[in-house]
């Protein structure tokens, strides 16, 4: 059993140079690094960060537990995607865990030392999980969840209390 756990741990630390699909058999778009299934009402839960001061990579997405908001880093400043500040978070899911500073998965040509999951292709993107009306169909969303709403055609983020929707 220990050999299986060690093998899984080592595999998850290996640097990947491929397109990745989660919850489906293959990536359906050649310009995508990471694609999620749209057959389930689930979202992507962003990493919980208690202090984002040491993060410097523009484009980073986090759930900031200090003010309970989903944010991304743009031009060295954090941009709030939650709007509402009544979010809640259960830190017990991470408080007793020991962080492995070397744990990292890289999709693309590895160059960055930041992040746990790093998509490094310069000509490929990530397709978020697609959910029709996530505020109605995700039964128990987690704080820091992010999806693409296929009905309103908007980015939807959950801060632990309410959904916020963004449309370009």
C-alpha cells in the first residue's frame, strides 16, 4: 500500500508536458492546456491563501481567507472577483495539513517556480468547468469555487456565502 501512495505522490510531482482533461477522456480543443468535463455540476476550488504578499506571478487566482474573497493578481495588485465581503471559509480542511513546498504540476514548458498547478503554455488556455446556473445547480459549493455559467455566459465565483458573476 505504501508503494502505491509513494508512486502516486511521485507522479503528482512530475512535470507534465501535455494537454490535460479532467472528468473526460480527451481535450476537445487543440488550444487548451487544461479542460474540465461539463457533464457534472462541479467547480474548480482555488487555493486558500492566508497571506498573498509573497505571490508575484500576474494571472494567479486565489481564495484570500483574510477577507474571504476570490482574487486574481494583475499588474502586481490583487483584483477582487467576489465583490461581496460576507464570505465564509472553513480553514480546518487545510490547517492540520503539512505543505510540501516541492509539490507542483506543470502543464506546458516548465519555467515557473510559483504555484502548485502551473499552466505554462504561451499559446494555450484553461477551460473552466462549465455549469448551467451554478447558483442553482451546485448543491454544496466550496468557498473559492470558480466556474463558467453556460446560461448567463459569465464567470461565476463563490466566496463561501454568495456567487458573484463577471461578464466581459
